[in-house]
């Protein structure tokens, strides 16, 4: 294990023994998301990935973790080859230690090791605060992504966002009227011979579906059963998976989950991943209808997902589908930053879903 000591600062690689301290560190950051994080979650996230453990570096000051930066392992198809790549993640520093170059030291350490080991590509979606720092280390913002929202319960949503009672009732009248126009009912289309079932794990045929989809893209995370069963089945987060079959032939799947915590009177639902056969019409909308039925039954208030700002003009164009169903894109745009030694194709067609990040 490589260790660097600068005055009172210790920079080193994380081990399983650090899991309790990592949990304390994340609590000190004051995170208040919709999911409960436990040591078991970080064990799964950092050390159980079948492709390889996360390279996680941390900085300690007086025996306490004050900063982390990690590179999570994945496989990605670039052009015609599948390469091992990394996702930059968990870039955090305690507020009292920001602006002192601590995070730059651990980030520089990991990236230098990645260069030494011949890592071909690292992708990340840094915050606006971290994006300039990643650029200094050679990352380029290439692909815009947006959050998309669908409001199922307008009253609960407004109660969570509008604190003044008079303003709440004033806004509610217009919001309800607008919602009837914007947020359409997502009904299940009738497709002959299509069977939608909830599954408990992925089988070998999922990679055949992935190969059919990947033909339309220059860059896409490999989705085989080994990776998907780790990502969505072994995870301590409870995911629900619906699969579409016709005559035992897998034509698509969707992965969804509910936020474990209710914040500001709002319960969130998330569309995390979806893959559908590009040659079959209506599979995407059918799977979305099952997702909507699940969220309504579970009394979710808002559905959230991520999508590319613009996708190639393929039959499974995800942002186009979201807009047709009435999802509203966020005003702000985040960017997938790529640090690579490869030559990406001009106008690279990049496939992205929420689950390609570690946020859920």
C-alpha cells in the first residue's frame, strides 16, 4: 500500500478496515439524501465489484478522514473494442479542509497511478466546483446530461418546496392546471405476445440484448449478467427489475428504485437503467408504464432520472421518450468529463443511463 505523509496529513489507499471511519466521514459531510448509507453499502460499492475493487484514496488528519477520491471499475465498449475503464467518484472534502490542496493531492496520486498502469479512460460527472480541477488533470467535458422529473403528487411536491402557506395555496391552483397538461398518464400499450415480468436476477441473454443496442453507439458501458447482478441485485439498495420477453427472447429491461428516506414531504422514485431492443417498437413505453404503476402503488411523489441532453437519432432515443411522456428537464446541465488516451470518434455517440453513475 502506497502511503504519503505531508506534515500532519496522511494520504493512503483505503482498506475494508476503514469502512466504519468512511461512514463517520460521510456523516460529518452532512449528507441528507434519500438513501441510508451503511458500512455494508460501502463494502459492496468499494470491494465487491466483480470487475475489480474501487481504487479509493483518502486523506487523514489527526487520525480522521478529511477527504476521499475513488476510481470505480467498469468495462466500456469504445468503437469495436471493450476496454477496462474507471468512473471518478466520491470526491469529497470536509468544509474545514477545503481550499488547502488536500483533495488535489489524493486526486493526483490516483490519476498518476492510473497513468502508470496504462488506464485508457476515466469518466466522471464532477460538480461545478470540481470541474475546473478535473480539467487541470486532463479531463474534457464532452457530453451534456440533464435530470428529468415527472411529478406524480403535486401537493406533496409543493409542500416540500413552498414553505409559505399563502404562497402554497396560490401556486397550487396554477400548478395543478399545468400538471394536467404537462404530466400525461402513462398507459400500458398492448403489444401482442409481449410478456413483462419482475425478475430477481439477470441471465446470459442480457449481453445479447446489449450487443444489439451497442451497435448504434460508439461508447457504452458493458452490461453483462456479471456486472448487472452486482450493480442491481447484490446491492444493499433495493432495486426492482422488469424484463420484457417475447417467446423467451429478451427484448428489454428497466431498473427502478424508491428513495429510502422522505425529505421535505417528498418521496422520490428513480428510473435507474433501461435497455430495449432497437428493432422492437413500443418496448420502452411498455416498460415505463410498468414503472409508473409501481411508483403510483408505492406512493412516490416525484420520479427522477438522468439522460443525455441529446442522443443519436436511434429508435430508443431516451430523452425524446421522456419528453413525450411529459418529463420536465432540469434547467441546469451537467457534463460527462472524459480523461482518455484513446481517440474517440468525431461526434461520438455516447450511451448513458442514471445507473452508469454511483449516485443510486
